[in-house]
């Protein structure tokens, strides 16, 4: 958006420069043109009442001011940056990539008990970050308590471990998820499978040893 605003600024300056130069060189023609434009506008709304004309002008002024205000806000607001400055760095100026912060926070939130999945979105500014977390939690988990735990985790990891400043409170969106039975079986199956595999291997090894020892002590046939 900054490029678009610069383009508008350049075009506007060019127009102002040309019109200003023309008005200074040909002041009479400029005044005549402005008078003609005013007469045209008066004739256009000549049959309307004064109240209706004022309403139309007020609406046009509000729309113009709204457009100008939007362009000014887009120009002055800080764009989303790719890196953010670490506040607790004492040896120099250190910056961390916003993508790395996002991945770290997502991983830490997903490791919390009762969280099925999570996604942390980080918007980096020059002096800090804004975070939004979308988390799916277990059906038996407390939504308000788990959301507060997620917010505290995001703040603790960001400010204390990574060292970046949170410009606003962490925003957390919690959704109650459904855990399928197959997922619970998958969580329990690896331990059972490893135990079964270990017992099978320990049972199979003596059999191989017995066969090997039998082959070694088998008598050699007489010639």
C-alpha cells in the first residue's frame, strides 16, 4: 500500500505543479474557468432546494474525508515485518524472524495437556508482536481455563524465553474438538506393540541359541 500511496502523492504533486504554473501564467483564464465551473454546478442543482443541496454536499464531503483518512492511515501504519527486535539483548541489537517465533509458539501450545491442535499467528512490528492462537482442545477440558493457560504460555515463551515484547494481550480462540476412538488406539498401540515385540524377541533368542548349540554338538558320522 505504501507504493500505491507514493504513486498518488507523485501524481497529485504533478497536477498541483501544472495547475499552479498555469494559474500564475494565465490568471484571467484560470479565474474564468473556475467561474464557469461554479455556474455549471449552480445550474445543475438550481432546481433543488437549499436543504437538499446541503445534504448532497455533506455526503460528498464525508465520503471524501473518509477516503483521504483511509489513505493516510494506510500510509502511517507500520507494515507487518519479517523480523522483530529482541528487548532483553544486552550485547547488541538482535532481531528474530517472525516465522521462527510463530513455529516456536505453535509447538509450545500443542505440547500443553488437553490441546489437540493449535496454530499461532504472529504479526511482527518493529518493537514487538501481536499474536492470535486458534486451538482445538479435548472435550473434557475447561474452555476458559485452557484458554487462559494458552495465553499465559504464549506470553511466557515470547517475553521470557524468546525475548520479544507483546504489544497487546494474546488473543486466543478455543474450539472444543472431538477425539476419535482410532486416535486413542493409536496413542496406546505403540506402547503395547513395543512390549509385544520385546517379549517376542526375548522368546525367540533362546530358540535360536538352542538350535545353534544342537548343531555344534551333533556327532560326526563314522567313515
